């Protein structure tokens, strides 16, 4: 599917082009793109065209390093909020941050992604904080001085009730003293 960026932004009504099919009206082209935004298998690219002839000059793929679809929803549902220990911002409004940076070999996977609000994402990146996922929904923050802080995702179910106390030992006659 080829669709002008100006059409996606609502600034133009130029139709899209569906490979093997031909031109499609603007509304269909926009809907096709929107329906594939959550598809982790979908590949998106930005094409640079000549301003006069309209011919394609360069094609720049959008990296697959961005978590999308069900994986992103899983991180939002699992952590529910920014994993910074003092933040309560909902995960759905946070950046999905690589614990080990993608540039340093970190994978784009649920095990290496945590939601950070824009403020704490910037703090982690610019001020040498380290974020590590120690288990599903469990995170350890390390400040530049080596102090560590732990945060965990809230439980989504009720905890098991405590085990009942063992039955009391058999009572003796000494236990039955009159109440004076």
C-alpha cells in the first residue's frame, strides 16, 4: 500500500495505491493503514519522492524496534503504570522503553520493555540511571550513585488466603483453672 503522508494527515485527498489492485479512495487507504498499525508483522516505510516528477528516490523503512500490537498491550496491562518508583502515570500514556538499549543489543521484547512516562524516560536516558527487569513486572532502578530501588506491578488477582493456623494442642486440666 502506498499512501501520501499528506493524505494520512488529512491534508490531502489524494488516493492510495494498493499493490496488485490499483488506486483506492482516500478513506479505504487510511483505514487499511489504521487496521495494520497493531499488526507486529506489518512493515512500514517512508518514501522520499522527487518534488516535480513524483518518482521514488529513497525508501526508509521504519525500524521494527518499536513494540506494537499485542506485545505492547501486554506490557501496558502487566505494569499498569510508569515503573519509576515514585510515578503513578498510567502505562498507556507512557513510552515503552528498552531496559537494555536497542543500540546496545537489547531485544524488542516484553522481557526488555517497560513503560516510563516522558519525564522519567528522559531522566533514565540523560542522567545515567539503569533500569533492569528482574521478573515479569518486577523492575530494579539503579541511580548514578549505585543505590537501588525496586518496583513491582500491582497484582491483577486476589492473593491466596493465608493458611489456617494449626489446630490447638489438646487441652489439659491445668488450662481449665477457674476464672478468679
